[in-house]
C-alpha cells in the first residue's frame, strides 16, 4: 500500500530533522524536501500537503525564499486550494514585514500584519529589578481561539490547538495585537480568518492562524511533545475541528506566571568517550569525571548511554534535553560522527527541544585543510536534530576580542554568524565561572558583589568577590567576569545563557543564587540555572528568586535515579503551586 507524500519547503534554515521525525512517528506518510523553484515545479502536480517551516531571522528567511524563486510557486499553491502548514518563521513570512529587519523586507503579505519585538520592560512587571526575557523561550498556553468572529467552543480545537495544552515557543518577534495589527485582524476575522492567541507578559500575539486551506503556528508543534504531534497529525488528516484531546494535567490552584510560561526543567547529559572509546553519559565533581575503583583504576564515570538516558528523561517529562559534548573529538565536530549519530537517533523519538554544545567554532577540516565556518558546523548539528547550539570556550575568546575592540562588533564571530542565520534563539552561551575573592572593588575592572554575611567572607577576610570566567572545562582561567562575558555575548546576538558554577558543581547543595542574581538582573535574555541541584527543593528555591530565573537544569540527581523529572515538577506544583507542564499522555 503506497503512502501519501508530505512535501517540506527547505531553505536550509534550522532543524527540519525533527519535523521529518515527527511525521514519521505519526506514520503513514513519505517525505520529500523542496529546496528551489525547479524542484517545486517538478513535484507541483503531486503536492497535496505542503509544510512550510522556518527558524531564524525573518529577513534571511525571506531572502532565501526569493533567491530560490519560491515565493511565486508558494503563492500559486495557496491559491490552488491545496493544504499548507507554516511553522514559526514559516508563519511569520506569510505576514507583511518585521521589525527584525526594520520593516524593509516584505513577506508574502497574505495578511498585512507587521511583526514587532517583544518588550523587555513590560509594564506587567511592577518591580524595577524584573524584566521580561526576550526571546520568549518555553512552554506557553493558548489564551483564546476565535473562528471568524466567534469564540471556539471548548469541545473542539483548531487542528488540535486548545486552551489547556502547553506548546513550545521560541521567538523574539511576533504579530503583537497593537492598534494597527488589531484593525487588520478584526477585518480578516469577518472574512473567515481564524486565530489563536497567546499572551507573553502583557503582550497578546497571534499563536496560530487558519484560512481556508492553510494553517500556521508560531509555536513549534514538532517540539511540543505529544500535544504538538497531535496538531501535525490533525493537519495532515484535514481534521480542522478535531475533538479536544488535552494531554496536560489541569490544576486550577497553580500559579499564573507573569509571563505565562511554565517553569522549565531541563535534563542535561555530559557526553564523552570512555577509555574504551564508547560514548557515555558521565558526571563528576568540580569537572572531574573520573572515579577511583577498588582495583586501583581511575576510569571515566559511566552513567549510561546518551540516547537511552535522553529518551528516558523525555518520557519522564523533561521540557528540554541538553547534550554537552565534553569528549576529545569535540575539537573536530565536522568529523564527530558519533555525536551527530547521538543527535540523529535521539531526535527520532524525543519531541522537545534538543541543545548540543562542544567545539562549535570556526574549524580547519583535518583532511582538506579548508576553513569550516562556525555557522556551517552549527548547521551540521541542526540538520542532525539539534534546535540550539551551546557555545562555551569560543564565547570567552569572542568576548575578550569584543572588549579589546572597544565593544565593536565584527559580524564574523560564531555568535554573530549563527544568530544572523538561525536567529538569536538558536545560540546558547555556556558560562563556567568560579568565585574570586578580592579586598576592594578597586582591585578589578569587573563588577563586584559585596558580601554582607561575615560567615561567607573570603579566606583572608575579603568582603568582595566576582565570578571569574574559565574555559576548556574549567582548566583555563581568564581575566574576565561572568557578568561581563554574558553582557558581551548578549550584545553580539546570543539568545540564552546556561549559567554554571564551578563552586557548586557536583555539590548537591543547591544553585549558586548569588551568581544567578547578579547575571539575571543585568541581562535581558533568558538565564538557565545550572550546577548544584541535589533535590526538588533546590528547584523551588531558584524559581522563587526575585530576579526571575527562566529555567533550571538538573543532571546528577536524575542520572543517579534519586528523582525523576516529573518528581521535581510534582514537588513544585504541590509545595509552591508553581505552573509546570505535566503530561498525562506520552504516546499518540
């Protein structure tokens, strides 16, 4: 029995592997990619279902569409009445223009709506110390669904989009309902357009849109767990008003966060080769992953196989999974077939975001001797199934050059080139700092923290400290503060910060709240708390901080089997009424 074919527009912008895997997981469909006008014309007469995904910069994406002569074929396809689904920038490109490119680049203009950047200084935050993180990264809910000018009845959905499930959003720009956009949307609603809305802070924006034969989402259904897979399935089956199948536990007592986002829990796997050359997940104290054994050997600690553990954490409810490649062959990711295979295999059955870190920088091909730009290295990982790349050591070098150049951007660093192509949300900075005590703020150019608790003074009674950046897994120390590194990387185009702490790593005594407070209070992009979590109360403690930490990462407590991911989430719900994503279904 022949299977129906789904065609996917591929302008080499982001992770299409996960979308392809989602369709395969749903079952019953073949997949073909279309990269240019010639291929579109080749398949045009056969296409009945077309998916139009995109990640990254609006201007870059639209330019790729035009350079590949795909705008006219896509417009003609839509006019023909056949089915089309847009995802993320695939939705945005259907609109008129975006502030991301100063409104100078036009999209397909099917709806004359403009995209604007989310406000950092959102009036919903009463405290001056709080800012809304931009980009929005995390799990949000749909606040309203309107079919034409009528509210959708609760028993139905818009292709599976409902008011209960959480969906994964990752973007800085959106079709926000300002006065001009609202006027266009109101007119469109009268003419049969359907809209789903989400609120981020005080700003309401279009989360999904449907009109006749096409449907598009701002969120990533292929990264939204089972709830998202059902959205893709319903589109492929043409079930526009599918029955309401909620997959999320409803708890009316849980908090309503100011942003609307759930508390995000990330499972992290440090991956390296062991002494036998096999890839394993490992974890150590103070970045030392070796353990002494009774036979006198000193081998790499082996906690399990990467894909198996990652899949287990996904099924336990992890909101994201991060792979940090700490093995020797990270120096040549272009030949790093084992890690690429880990990503490829993990992405087949894990439908939440995947981040990979290790060796993402400009490289010399060890065989040809040619320079391979960091953006191409990142693209390798994206095409293997990653959604974000984490840059560590190279970020330190880039920041040092940034300050040496009087904060002037070159446009050539890995941070700048990757974010310009794939969007700021695709770039995570992994920071490995260690506390350095000083007697006086005059002893450094870095911004210091005054220690007010005398029991926490330095070994020589120092009353000040700053967090000194390290690289190469903590082995090399730099004359650069963690705050200065983060601020430089934010300015250069990083979209998220993974904030580790060498002082707390492997301690199981909780996160470094002092460090987190300093960084989060002085940047506008999301900050992930890492290092030190030993029990669920540590997650509660970090989320209760008044600076608004965006996500918390766990490793050892999950690897050791002391807690499952959903144990942490249930604890947050039961003991602090925190908004967490608790899935009731893990299969279609």
